[in-house]
C-alpha cells in the first residue's frame, strides 16, 4: 500500500484517484477549492466533474497541499497544462523528500515548446524526484469512473519507474502497458486534441463520416511527422497513445475538444464556447504551440495550421476546409514516409 498524492481534482484526476484507491492505495486528492475538497472528503462525491459517482473510501479530499504531500510515495499531476509551472513551484516549496512524479497532462507550453515531463524536470530539483513518468492513452474519465475496461500506457526514460507506475495503476478494468518513448507518448497525447477540435468542426459543419475519417488519418500523419522530427519512435503513433487516443478523442461526445470544435463548426464564437464549457479545452492552447513549433522545425502540418487560423485569426471553418481540400495533389505513401528519412530507426 502506497500513499499517492493526486494534484488536481477535475474529472481525470478524480477518476485516476478511484483507480489508485481500488488498488489499495491511500489517495490524497488535492483541490485548490475548499468546498470541493470538503465534498470529496465528507460526502465521497465530486458533483461538478463526475456527477452520480461515489468515490472509494480510500480517496481523501484536501485543500492543503502540504498535507497532501506529507509522507507521499508518488505525486500524480493532473492539472491544466497552463498551470503546471505554478503548481510545481508550490510543490517544490513544500516537498521534503524525493518522490516518483507521474503526470497525466496533455499539452505543450507555448513559447518554450516544452513537454510536461521537461517542465517537471526544470521545476523540481533532482533531490526531490526519483523519476518522471507520463500516463496517456484512450481514456475518458467518465468511463473510467464507471470502471469500464480501459487501456493506457506509461512512459519514462527510467524503465524501472515506468514499471512501478504500471504496478500502481494496473487492475482488472485498467490495463497499463509500459513504453520507453516518452517523447512520442507526450506528443501524441498533446496533438490529438488539435485534431479532435478539427473533427468537431467537421461534424459541426455537417460533413459526415467520410470527412472525419480523412481528418483523423491525415491528422495522425501530421502528429507523426512532428513527433519523429522531435525524436519520437514512429511506431508509438500507431499505438494507444497515438492512434488510440486520437480515435477516442475525435469520435466521442465526452471529448471537450470535440465539443468545442463542434460548436465552432456551427458558427459559435470561441470565447463564448470556452466560457460556456467551464472546463479547460487543452487543444486551443496546444494548437498555438504546435503551429509555432511546426514553423520552427519546418514540418508541414496543414490541418494544424488551418485549425490555428480558425482559432486565432477568425478564419471561417468552411473556408479552412475548402483550402485543405484544394491543396496540391500528392502521393499518399510518399507523404507518409517523408518524415522517416535520415532517422536512426528508418534503417533498423
């Protein structure tokens, strides 16, 4: 039995807390809101994010980060990507011993283009972290909280740490694979939210399954191109944290990014959409970072560029789709293999 500190009491943090508690761990679930922490602690519910779900007795809510971190064996970070540095700064000032850091945050930092594991390493000194692990894959919190079968992956530069995280989470409804490609796992998890926005836009425009299938397929090609340029292994993108996560996020009404895109496709304003949803839509911020990163790395990402222009330059969604459909003719296989050139694994 371990003590696990879960930082972030949104839907995903709460669902993962349930998995950890089901496995016999003591879980301290931190929320920055005292009323939410009190509800979790005394009523065993999180009515805003997982209505109707009763939390296991092993999940204790708290609004005291110091209390949550005390005697912790591992820290699971499940906060919005934009809050990561601020939260880590607080943890650094309170943590008194080294712990295993695991994160389930999907995003890239605009400006620095840092992945979340890189931010953790920058903010938390080596003497306070045993290792850094990312947890990602096709998983909606709503379904995990119902204990429906779910399969994810954990990745780390330290294979022993990945196996430790696998042991912490693995059970009869939550299957966990290990993966050594932390770059690919983080890039796949972050960029699929951009394509999910596009899938929602397509559905909002009423374009149907043909258009969405093409968008998902070509979106995966874009994710793979950028990921491999950054050092990821190409096979990661046809696995759980690439194709798997992309499919579930582009096709489900549970997906915040799909829902936001769907409203954009129906002509609604982005600012109004985000205010109405009341939850973070990570694909918006990630689109800004990914577009700038693709320009820096000289990687062609036409779908990402189109979505960026819809989000930040008020381009009409239909005009963006028309431009994508009118691009120059290409050979599919040549386009897919272009990014594999001059990579160490292309010869293996």
